C-alpha cells in the first residue's frame, strides 16, 4: 500500500515536467520568391498537434520597420496554414519569421527570428515591372502640364521675300496640354487645346491647273482641341492615336494622327508621327530625343507638311528643341526652326515652352 501511494506521488510530481519537455515543431517549406499582388499561403506541419496552443507568422515589407501578424490556423482542408494578404505582397519583397506557443503558454521561435528574418523576393508580372521602371523614370510624377508657343515664317529669305507676291505662310501657334501616365493597360492619356493664327496663300501655290488669279496673303486661323491615348506593346515600343476636333473661319474640322515611339518614354528615343486635318493640311514628322546630357533634354525634328492651308505645296521644317530642368518638377525649353517651300523661299521660327510635372 505504501509502495502504490509513493508511485502515485511520483507520477503527479513528474507529469508537469514531462509535459514541458514535449518539443513543439512547426515545419514548412520557406519560399524564396512570390508574385506581387497575390496572397502568399504558407502550409505547416505541426507536431504534435496536441501541444499547439497558437502560432503566427510575423511579416513586414523589406523597407518597413513595423511587424504584422498572420495567425496559423487549420484550414477547411484540414491543413495548418497562414495567409499573408495580397496588399502586403509588393516590390521589392517581404521578410518573415514564425513563432508558436504551446499549451503551457511557452513561446518559441519556429523559423528565423525578428533579428534575422527570412526574405522573400516579390516579383510582378511583365506589365507591373514595366510600370515600376517607367514610374521610376518619371520620378513618381504621373501628371504633366505643358504650355508653349511658336512663331513660324516661311518667307524671311528668298526670291519673294519682302515683295508683293510674298504671301507667307506666317503664323503663331499656341498649345496647352495635360498628360497623365496610367502605365497599366493604357500607358497614358492626354488632352490639349491650341490656336493657330496668321496668314497664308489664298489659293494653292502648287497645282496641276494654273491659278485663276495671283495668290495673295489671307488670314488663317484654326482653334483645336484633341485627345490622345498611348499604348505600350513592348518594353521599348510605344503607339499612340490622336483625335482632333477644331474650327476655322470656314467651319468645323476633324483630324487624326498616329505616333510610333522606339525607346523608353523618358530616355533617348526615336518618334514618328503622321496626321491630317480636313481643310488644314497633313504632316509627317520624325523626331530624335536625346537625354544623355544631364538636365538638358533635347530633340531634333524633321517635319514635312502643307499646313496651315491644305492644297498648298508641301514644305520642310527642321526644328531643334533644348530644355533645361530648372527643378525636379519644372523644365523650361526653347525652340528654333528653319523651314522652306518652293525651293526658293525659306524662313526661321522660334518658340518657348514650360513643362510642369507633378
């Protein structure tokens, strides 16, 4: 009887110590990478399940300081798992560790630690990576507001310069545009307004029929508004379409233009543009944009057109733009051009613009 009582006392004393010696383990396969904007599911093996009080995954973004908590719970499929929300899965990645508490309330590290967490590189799809790189080029500034104007004169030099048959064209052209970089699906959207005002020949200068009367200078004016949508089918390829609506002294006008860009939006690139406006004329432009000189973006354009009076012969224009990045958000620019028609008469042009990014 005394022996049985002694064994019982020993059992009661030994039980708590035995229970504390049970080793609780949570095993899982730690990922090295994960997809952006998608929840990360971590499945665990719990041994023994009877010893588990609670467990959690402590995680944070690689650039953050505060830890978030995702509980380890039994799912509907009977497995133990924790889910890190999609909102937390962002470039460049996250880091995490795993802690658990047994049924006696003792907490232990199960994987990594707060001082040495496990990193997970988060990668987006091609569209997301493209958005991220372009936004970095834009310094995180998605909006652009540009105001500019130019004076163009085709008859400064040449056979008719200063004579009675000197009929231009001479005009000023003012524009205001706003562009927003969406960078997802649609690369950007743009809206703008402009006004052209000046003089040009009253009848076609080049035609298969002789003019009924000598050409004379007449007023030309054209007010317009446009919308433009840009797309990016490739990393260094951009396409855009522009719809233009306007009016002059004779009535309403409509036009279309297409743009092809070879190169990234804010880096050295080559652009081609072709368009036409009913009753105003057509144009084809090739532009080379150079951004290799710090804070001095520049572009050189060659333009063929018969604007601003459709029906006149085509002219050629060479245009140089040089900008100065006064601040991260403000760029000031000057424009100089040299243009001619007839092969005999040619002139100069000048302009200025300001670009505000925010």
